[in-house]
C-alpha cells in the first residue's frame, strides 16, 4: 500500500479554499476512509463516468471535456487495478483520490466532473453499487451450495438415518430429505437477497449534497447507465439512506445462521462418536500434537462467522439510529463492517459448498443408527391405530409399555418376540413387524413434504427445474 500524508500547513486541494492551515495529523487519521473505501474504486469510477456522460448529453459540460474525463477515469482504473495507484490519506477518501489523480492526468477538465454532484450522492451511489454486486455474489453462492446439497439428496434419496428432535433419536428419515431441508433454507435466502436487490435498485446520483441541483441534469440517464431501475425520488432520503446495507446484512445474517446450523451438524456427524459422515482432506486440518486427528475447522469457522455478520448489522444500526437528515459524517462508519460481513459470507458459502460437495455419508453407520433408540415407536403406535382401530392415545400408551419392555431386555423394538408383544396387548399380530423396519418407516411417510424416498425424488426434480 502506498500512502502519502499531507504536509502540515497545506490546506486540502479539494475543499481547502477557506482554510489557512491543514488538518492535525490526528484529524487526518480519524477523517480518512481511503484505507478501506478504496474497495469501491471501480464503482466510484463507473458512477463518475456515467455522470460525465450525462453532463455532456445535457450540454452542461462540453463533449471534449466529458470524453477527456471518461478516458482519464479509465486510466485511473487501470492504475488501481495494476496496483500502481498512489493513495493519499490527505485526500481522505476514494472519491477525492480518484478525482485528484484525474486532474494530474487530464488537467483542467477534471475540475468539471463534480458539477451538479456532491460526495454525499456519490458515496451513496458507490456503496449501493458495491452492495448490489455483493448481493449478486451471495445469490450465486447460495445457488452453488443448493446444487451441492441437491446432488447429495439425489444420491441418497433412500438412505436412512436417524431424524432428531432435542438431538434425541426421533424417527427415521432419509439422507436426501435432510439435505433438501437446507436447499429450502437457501432458497429463502436467495429470495431475501433478491427482495433486497429489487428494493435497493434506485439511484441516489443527482441528489447532490442533499437538496438536488440547479443544473439541468438527467437523473433517468445516469440511473439507467448504472443499471438502476429509477432515480431515488427524494434527494434527502437518497443521501441519508443506508437501508440497503441493513437489508443486505439482515439477509446475510439469516443465511449465515443457516450455514452455522449445518456446520454444527457436520461437527457432530464427523466425530468419532457419530461417524455419520467423512469430511474430505481438502476441508479438514490435522493436529500438531495428536496424529490421529482430522478436525472440521472449516465447519467450526463457518459456525462462528455469524457473529461478525450480525455484529456488523448491530454496528450499522447504531451508526444510523438517531441521525438527523440528511448526511452526517457518522455515515462514513457504514462501510468497513459491511465489507467484512460480505467477505465472511462469501467465504463461508464457498467453504460450505466445498465441504458438502466432498463429504461422504457412511451409509452403514447411518442405517444402524436409524434403527436404534426405538426410532420406529411412532410407526408401531400408528399400526395399532390402523390395524386394531385403537385411539391414538391408547396406542401411544401400549407402545410406551413395549418400549419400556425392550429397554429392560436391552434390545430394540424389532427384536421383541411376538409373545413379548402379545403379553402387552393380545391383539397384536405378526404383521406388526413390517412397520418396525426403518425402510418401511420412511417409505410410509409419503405425504407431501414427507421423508419417503418418492417424495424426496419429487422434490429433487422440482428443485432441479428451479435451479
Ligand atoms: N468519505 C465520505 C463517506 O464515506 C464521503 C462523503 C463525504 N461527505 C461529506 N459531506 N464530507 O461518507
């Protein structure tokens, strides 16, 4: 990183007309945002190029000045991309760094770029464009992860595993069904990101400092050039609004919460006690002291990332709450944590996609676990209702007695003899054993959205068509 600091006594070249002295070094340090808002350089240059084109189209500046500005901005962009750009803390932020360099390159016409514009509408536009790019990346990341879960679901549509409530064995479910639960969650995440995108896609440019401008600008033209649906309708709101970043952080936090839940499952499932899945070498690490270890670090880190993302949202709420209209410098504190949250989310999505793609289920272990813990007790109760026309509450009681009996004998429900069963209820027949197997159990749950392999395959087909 190349930085230059201002010389004491030199007032700011961009706004220093009324200043005799330059800022104190500490003032410069607290004021400068160039250390992080340089991440919006491409958006800043795109916004300025659209603005310059519009100024010429409206006859506010000449075509030759507009061309010089737009060409010069491309040169600045190439310097930034090449890493040769000299950032200056004295120039505060990305907006003034770019404009100042433009002046060095093209001279006088650079001074006409800021006509009918302020850094307030400029930063609001840049930040929206940046967040919009992140929303698009998040949608892409969610869909990639959905596809990874979907591939697992299709392969293991009829593999059985224990379903849990309270992390206690509840009823057998299919592997495919469990994978599809995450496809649903991520589908809602995608829809939240799309909602946020549609809501934020209005252009602040032309709001100028806060009140609009007296120049005959064409706000439709700049909005369209930057891919916005329309210009923001109120100039005060346009420069004061950061809802779009809060929307993005909300959707991100919910998505990160979903990722943390599967991360937690992976941590549990990959343990020696569970052995439900094997994670690949690519997404695990070893221990420097215990040679046998294969740690699910990526899953653990993903489990933790929601803290940063939610923290970013709380921080931005605190920045924005109680701010009088329109712009206040507090709002410069809006960006850094949004950048960090976006980085955390994208990395989590990518790492989770890698883990899900690579992981292999231990089918035998899953199947053995599916049948343990009296997981088909509900099937037995349902059989009593269906076959003996018993009220469900009575069937529940009879089944509970059978579970207690199996527990006292140290066996599972299917291991009880017919004599044992009839000792508890005389009308039970041999036929009961057909529902005590885990495959029969899952196959019987064939209602819409149920865990039956046929339902899983129907949902896989539905999602394949959507994705
Ligand atoms: N760096 C500033 C920010 O991020 C740009 C806007 C400055 N506006 C102002 N009126 N000083 O908020």
